[in-house]
C-alpha cells in the first residue's frame, strides 16, 4: 500500500507572529518557515507504518511556492521516498488544496492519505474533510492512534469527552492530532541523501483546478495584550478577589 502525505510550508511555530500594518495578513518577509507541525506528525506516522510493513511507499505532496521544495526535502530527509511539488505563488484555500490533492490521489492511487488536522497559519481544519468528501472515501479525523488491518483501519480519535475508536474501510483519509506520535529528526546523512530523492513538479492547472480565492480577509488583528498580575497579602484577599472581581467563585 502506498501512503500519500500532505505537507504545508507555514511560519515556524516558534516565530512571534507580527500582523502587517495594513491588517491584510501576517508578515512573511524574512520570517522562518517550516513544515506544519501536524504534517511532521503525518510523515512520522506514514514512516512508522512503512517500517511496520503496512506500507510500501511514502509519497509527500505540497502545494505552494518554489520554496516549498525545502519542506518536501525535510520530509524526504525524515524518510519519505518521493515528493511532488504543485507549484503556485497564489494563496491556496483548503477547497482548492483538496481538489489538487484529489488529482494527485487519482494519479498515485494511494491506499491511505494522511493530512494534518490543521495548518497553523490559517487554522482552517478543512482540507482532510473536504478531500474525503471529494473522493467519496471514509475519514478518521483527529487521530491519536492508527492501526492498519486487512482492507480497513482502526482510528482512535481525540474527541471532547475523551477518545473514540472507529473502524473505517480503506482507502481512507486520516487527519493527525498532536498526540499521535513524536516526529523524528532528520540525521545529517539523511539530509544529504534527501537531496537526490525524486521530486516531481506540477502546477494546479495540471489538475484542472481553479485556485481563485473564494474568501476575502476583512482584517487580521493581534490578540489583546495580557494584563499585569498583582500580589495579594492573604488567602482571604485572594478568595475575595476571585469571588468579587474575577467572578470565578
Ligand atoms: P487546513 O485545512 O488549512 O487547516 O489544513 C489542514 C492540513 O491540510 C494541513 O495540515 C496539511 O496537511 C494540508 N494542507 C493544507 N494546505 C496545504 C498545502 N498548501 N500544501 C500541502 N498540504 C496542505
């Protein structure tokens, strides 16, 4: 079974985000970019399934600018076999991403597609669900455990009240949650080897997908600053403040 994994190039999660002065979005010039953290988890899971003999090949795909090749090379250095870059400088919304990935699925015929739960830049949490709908495949979202059986998979999902385990038919789409695994670091020799691994280049037009945005960002704001804390002199004062000022008791 082949596994297809989507990886998005996003602002590194350690970067302190700055909103552009015109409020049209966040500043991306001279900002460190990395693989979306949920996608690192997806790559790790695909590699573990391959190492356990449940998959034969791991293919990674990214839709984005030429620099997204770096993100794909990181996935190749972690151990993925092959990469596909669908190159575009446009802003690609989740529906267009899902349509392009559907085209890649039709060409590659994977038995499983692993998608991150959400991209930490747009926080849409839509792509995996839309992809499964477009393909007419089953989906297991917010996975914290994935077990592949014969023609089916058991997915343990992180839900509000705890964990839910479902069984889905393969082929399927799984979206990954934070507790699924701890992604590995790429070793230096593997980073060198990754430079020679195959990377195909395509464009959205190759899949007949119109990427014109459907959404208009009206404004982007930074979160309000936190108020300074105060010191209280006694437990009684603390209880009084929690009760009468914060309304927490
Ligand atoms: P979102 O629905 O935008 O929150 O993204 C959820 C997941 O979809 C991400 O974790 C990625 O796995 C995948 N995804 C979204 N946009 C892209 C992209 N441009 N290229 C590759 N994968 C993407």
